[in-house]
C-alpha cells in the first residue's frame, strides 16, 4: 500500500492511543477531515546488494523485483511507501587487501546496475537530487549508490578512484566500517595495527584530500563507523554538510557507533543529518527492539539538534531488526508512532525524507561540478557495456571518438583509467579509436574502466564502466 492513505487519523488516534494525543498536535487537521499525506520516504542505508550476489562469482543472482526473504525488495518498498533507498557497497573484511576491496565494491555496484536494468519500470539509479525527485514523480524506487568502508582508496589511487565512483553515480562514501584505513581511524582498529588496538588517531592527510574532492564532486561524506577523532577532524575539513547514515544516540544507548551530544551539535552546526538506525543493538539494552526504541532516538536527536537534522537509516539486510519493523513493508509503523507522539505532518515529512533531500541539495550547492566550463568535450563511445565480461586478464580496452570531433581533439591528453590509476591511451586517427592494452595481469574479478578525452579548447569527456574478468 502506498503511503498516500487517508492518513488513518481515526485509526491511529482514536483506536490505538485514544487518550494520549489531541488534534492540537496536528494543527492543519480537523477531526472530520480525511488527509492525503504522501511525503517522500528516504532510507539512507541498506546492505541488500550483498545478499543478491553469488558468494563465489560475486555476480548478481537474486532478483529483488520479486517478493523475497529479504528485508528490502521492490514489492516491500512499494508496500511500505519507500521512495528512496541508499544501497551500500559494503567491503568490511578487505581492509588489508586493496585490489580485493576494489573488486568487492564494484561487484555490489554492478549488482545495483543489474537490478536497475532488469526492472527499469520500477527501479532507477538516481545520481542527484533532481534525478531522485523525478524518479519519485515517475512512481519508481530511486536507488542511490553508496559505499560503506572505503578500503579501496589508498595513496596510489584514491582521488582518481573517487572520480570513477562519482561517474558510476555513487553519492555517499563512508570512510570506515569500524576498521581503520588509509583515510582515517575507524571505531574499532588503528590502521595497520595487527593487534586491532582501539583507535586513537583521526583523519589522515589522504582522508582530508578525499573529503575536499568529494566536496568538489557533490558527494556526501558518511561518518557512521568513524572514530570520534576522525569525526571531529572531518567536521573541520569539510565545506559541505555530512551525514551519519545509520547511527543512534549515545546518551540513550552507549556505543562507539552512536553520536554523542557534542557530535550531534557539531553535526547541526555543519548542516548535516543523523539518520537513526533500526538495529536494536544500537538502540536499547533489551534483547528485542521496537519502533518505539527508534522513535525514542528520534525524539532525543530532535531535542538536541532540532527537527531539521534527523532522518532514517534502516540497515535493512545488514542487521537484526525490531520486532515490529522486520521489513520495508513495515515502515508506516514509524509514521504512526510519530503521529502518536504529537509530531506535526510537516515535521514527520522532514524526518521521513525531507531532511535528507535538503542535505543532498546543499552538498550539491557546494560542488563545483555545475560551474560553467569553456569548451565541449569530444564524444566518447566505449566498446563494452556495464558489467561486460572479458576472458583475458590482459584485455585490450577500446573506445571510439566521434568523427566530427577528430579535428579538435587534444591527442596529448587522452587517458584510460583503471581502478583509480591513469595511463596514457593510444589513438588511431584512421579508426578514431582510443585504446589501452593491459600489460600486468588483472588478478581480481571486477574492475572500473574510464576513458577520458579532451578537446583543444579544454572540454573533457569521461565514460566509465565496470568490467568483469571471467577467466
């Protein structure tokens, strides 16, 4: 059922909690008026993609266009009124193997493209807030690619790889999944320490450089799973709002994954958002969690930061879930609890999704990507599709330049970028093809390839795809 219901005012107020809420809490309503209430619902974190790939090949095998045993699939999203879902590429466990971390990240992003390709009528990858809003209007689930654990980013590849992720539509990068890395300390482990000592460092110089590049590209920095010191350093470096995609309130449940009052106030000052996680281990000391526990954390965060800085970050398919919120179909239970506690429709709309959309827009406003550029880049057409398989571990990668662009192409500035490392590309003037022959064998399954061409007037074009080595 879509959330555009006749708002269930009588059902929720008169039957569920008849003595504890008045219509004064809903100032635009009259007791006899049915209300059409259809706010965008945004969930800023799920791990669903890791459940649909084969454990050996990492290729997608489970179709979430059908009803599944997962907490989130397309039918459950529709039933619960979910409009926007942030799909994480989760890479914990590969913090000491950079090529493997790159491959795993790309495997999960590839699975998201595979899902969108198979269900274009109901599911679309949305790269910015304009696309998100249009996708909602079209009645589709807007899928936002994100990364949880940036173990693929190291000194040799970080900046270029972030740009390639941006090309693929990645909107959010969480630097850590507890374990520390080249960007900064995570909640549970010092980077490079085999003893897994509790973190006491912070953001590294590379981490600061990545934040600045993400600001430029209009990508959101996710501070969930960071060490508190890394969080503090991030706030100082970023010029754009940040998000905590799936965390809780430390004052209610003490946990290294939850934000302290001081961190929440810093987040408010930054203009960012705390999306409350549904995982009971972060919410309560009780063995089971309930929607009331989620809204307890919402209440406290609103009290500290104000209504404009709180949202939802489920952790669907990545965590145990509350008894009364087992799947995305149960999301209306949060709305009902917010109504019961006296939140206005305007405030409920902010928490359910309006705040996150506002934050994403403000991040994009900081970006330089929309600035006017002199010159137009040449048209580049890749000779391979998203997710295409290559049998060779030393493939010949090719792209074609449109013939009309030949006279104006800067042949000294043609590049092929693979997994964040740039190489000069060859150009054949007769065929108009850019090419690069991989010399060192590619060891992992998934790789990201970009061809970048520049015209003589400075305009640049980039085309990026994920490829798969089937050998």
